[in-house]
């Protein structure tokens, strides 16, 4: 595994898992949220964003976390492994609310400078409806993926997966 893509619903723990995988494997870490957003929660223009993602994915080795369906096909072309966090919507919404409560007003390590954590009702609704909307589009793209696909459906499965990278077991 040299190019690992971590995807899943908002609030599933993509960035946390990617950070821990990078620590355990030594692979370079790319948080797409940090790359996409500019200070003040301003999005990178679409054409520039597409070029940037293609450049990031062209690297020889990486762990990359984030959904961004508009560039998923390009990342899947380069990934050799996809870790798909398939958690229930209620768990993801709960985690987002917890994250907002604990980090409100601060910039998380996986976010761009100038983008402090904040409550966003639209984002919460997106996470709540993710399994019924965006998830279906993601699954359609994953059908064409030729690499290793790892689906993790619970925190216990994530812990067991991470333990497989620990020489102490």
C-alpha cells in the first residue's frame, strides 16, 4: 500500500484515521480539506482545485483523506487502496456535533489556516443524508476501482484495522 485513499461520510473519522495510518506507515499525509479551503472558508476555484488534486494524486506515495466527489475518479485512478468508512448517519452526526462543541472557534490540524470549527446546519444535514445521496454516487465510482477496497463499518473495525499496522499487534 503506497497510495491510500480514506473516504466516508463527514464525521466518520477520515482525518483521524488517515493521521494515524500516516503515523504507523510513514506515508506522507494529505488532508484534502486543508488543500481545498482558503482562509475564511473560501473554496478553491473548481478548475484550480481539479489541477491541484491531480498533482497531489500524481505523487508516488500518500495517504489522502476526503470525499470531494468531483475529483474522486482522478484519485481512484492513482490509489492502490481505498479505506471506506461506512458508518451510520446517526454516529457521524453525533461526532460532528461533538467536534463542533469541543473545537468551536479553533482550527483543527486537518483544516486550512483561517478556517475555525463552526456549526453549520447545512453541513449537518448533508452528513445526515449522506448514506442516501452522496454515498450512492461514491459506490458507483468504487465499482470501477481495481485496487484493494477495505470497508470499515464500526469503531471496533477501525481499531482492528489499525492494529494490523502495529508491530506489537
